């Protein structure tokens, strides 16, 4: 959500920043609603003031025996009382229209975000690790994994397309990855482990900018709750409506949860394999910080996600997303893309975003700086540390052997009960 004062002060600059994202100008529409609402608010305040004045004057007129004036004042008060509910309703309706108009306007990009239309304009910031060399033609995970316990057919039989049933050591390795990630984020990077609900109300989805624009990308239950598309929703919204103590910041939260996405906006993408599923697990990272700390926190969070890939020995690159490829709520985003030798391409495995005060305004989450009587909006950040399923895909493709087996990174051995290799199930 945007500060309306920013649009009032510089409507041309606001629209120019939106244009960098390929978005249409909105300042004129928003300001027209704002001016109409403010004018109506002024009328209402004037009517309330006049009603109070006239009510006091009635007693004075009666005390002076001026019955005619008193009756005229009573008639005026009655008319004001009759007209004010309509003004109040119109004011409420215009306020809602203004909120609705602002709710679908994306965040403005930070100044250092490169301009661009799509992922082809993203900028490579860093590359880590050596790509594995094979003395055979590496295969994609969708060709290797079924023999190792990744059962696409049973998943589809149970639930339809984009669901997968994991068996035996494959299921154990998937679980091990998630537990390793969250343990590492807590022990090495200072995040507080949480176990949040995966069903949330509209307010939590709205506050984290998933509603109203992306309703079709999520699952809604028949009692009006949403299955979380990411634990970002639960973790960030946990401070919804709060005024935080400055001493409690930075607040760093993490959770390993199932996530659910309808993928309505990704029709036809990655329909084969385990990369894009309706149900998946992710180790989510959320930070809630003072505004002056958010840029440094963005670098810190991204490094925490990179640490998982480095510990697993997975080659990857860090990309700074261009204006046309950033998510709706982000002002700046790094994507981490892991190397998949079977595809011969880097693929996204983590996205770490600084949203500034965009979500905090939607949630009305503030803090009181030390020594100040006024409150300010916090800044919120979110990232994957990492997506478990995609990490499993990367592990399979990078660790594949000529005989169809897959080596398990040493750092995971304590989590797999000593399992060092996935072998084809015969």
C-alpha cells in the first residue's frame, strides 16, 4: 500500500516510477478519489460543528425566551441529523473506493533496480561453485527420479496434475533437506523457528499483498480461509496491527511449512517433473526491521539463503531482478538460481525481496523509535531459505551417477540416518 501523501506531493514522479514496471499511470484516478473524499470529509466536519453550535444555541435561546429562534435552531439541527448519515455513508464508500484503487497498485522499484521488461533483462550479480562434469549425458530429474521413489503417477491418481507421491529414501531425503535448512537458519543465522497456521483469514492475505490481485493463484476453503501460498503470509502477518518496541527489532522469523498454489498464472510452465507443484514445502525467512536497516537486512537474508546452497555444494548464481520481473509487493529482489545440468540451465530456487513499508502500511504495523512519541511503519522482507522441492531437484541432477543412483551431500548424512546414496528401487 502506498502513502497517499507521496502521490499528492509528486503525481508525475509516482506515475514515472510505475512506468518503470510497465504499469499504467494511476495518480490522476487516485487523486480524484482522494480530493472528492477530502471535500466530503470537510463538509461532514462542518456539518458536525454546526450541529454542535446550533444545539448549544438552542438552550441559550430558550433561556432568553426567544422561542422562535429556538424552534428554527431545532429545525436546523434536525435537518443536519437527517443529512449527516448520508454524508457519512458517502465518505465511507469513497474511502473504500480509494483503498481498493491503491490496493492493486504495485510497489515502486528502488532506484538501483535495473529497468527491463522480463527475466531476460535481469542482471547477474555473482556466480558460485563449479558446475559438475559428467562422463555421460546428464539427465533431467523427471527421468531419473521415478526409479528412486518420486512417484508422479500415484500423485496424479490421488490429487491430479502437479502433485507427487514420494516413497522410501526419496521421502526421507526430502524431509532431511527441510530439517537441515531450518536448523541452519536458526543456528547459523539467528532466525526464530515458528510453527504457524497454514490456514489464514483474508486480512493476513491482504496485508501481505496476496489479495485482492492474486486470489486466483491461491486455494480458498469453503469456510472462507486461505491455504498459505508461502509462510511469508503467516509470519509477516503475525505482527499485523501491532506497535512494536524498537528494542524488538530486527525480528527474524523462519518456518518450514507446506505451501499451496493453484499456479493459475503459470499455465503450461514446468508441467513435467517436480519443479512447479500445487503443494510443496519451503523454509521461509521473514525479517521485520527499522527502515534504515532494511537494505543491509536484504543482503543478510540473501546470504543466509546462499549459505544453504553452498553447504550442499550446489552451483548457483545471484540475480538482481529488473523492474519488469519483480513481484507485486517488492521494491528490490534477488533471485538465487541453481544450476540444473539435466536442463543445462539455471533455475530459480530462492527469491529474497525487500518490500519497504509496502506491506506494513497494508497491515498497519508500526514501531516507536527510541526517544520518539511518534510511530513509524516498519519495513518487511521475505525470502526462501530454500524451496525444499526445488532443492531436491537440484540435488538429484547435480548428484546423478551413470548407474542411475544419486549421491547425497555429506552435510545431510546426520539427517538421513547415514544414507549416502539414493539407489534405484528394483
